[in-house]
C-alpha cells in the first residue's frame, strides 16, 4: 500500500524528503512519475547525492540550505543518518500552487515532511540623529550644463577638422 499525500493549493513552506532507492541514475524527468503527479516544477525539486555534500552532510543542507528548524532535524536524526545514496527534496512551490495528491512509488520512499522557517524581514527603526527630522543645508553645486559641454566638444571637433584640412593642403602639390 502506498502513501498518499494531499497537497493543497495554498500550501507554502513545506519540504518533503524522499529516499531514492535505486542503483541506477535517477533524473528529474522521472521524479513527477515516481511521485504520481503531472504537476512538478523541477526548479523546486532537488535530487542530491548525499556523498556530494561532504562535511556539510544532509542535516547541514536541510538546516542551512533549506531553512529547516534544528529541532525538526533532531527529531528525524536517526532516519536522516541512515540515508546513504540519493535523496529528493521537494518544496511546496514545486506544485505551482495547484492542489494535487502524491502517491510516491518505487524507487521513492518518503522519509519526512519539514516546515521551512520563515525569514525574519522585520526591522527596527533607526534612532540616530541623522535619521530624524528634516534634512537641511545648501543644495549641491551644479556642474557645467550639458549645453556648454556640447559646445566645447563641437569646438574641439571643428579645430581638429581645420588642422587636418590645412595639413592636407600643405602636403598635396
């Protein structure tokens, strides 16, 4: 009996971890079929060879790369440590805001579902004196206008043309 997972259209911030239990290469093209869905944005689905993570390891990747809370990883540590070959990490965004039902099948085996920690975008107001009140002072000095610069460029060009013509007149017999 296979596991069914219902994904709502409004699901956000969920990461599902699957073990890929095959000795053969498993590509993104096979992922949607193995999940039992037609809807899958491969930009939000990672296939990772655990050995490629070196000292970071899968736990570090989940924490630092996916934003999973440390306590969620700690709760699943034995299952995560037992994984050896390839894994698939599927974010909610992979389903493109469409409700779908997953029925994972071989070679995928569901391991865990994690919630991403939302990024803190709050900020505290700046309390320095320069950030308060109205800016005062003299306006910046203006540089030469574009018209003056253009006239100087045209004058230089006319001078170069005049010198070139006078040189040509002296050289030709």
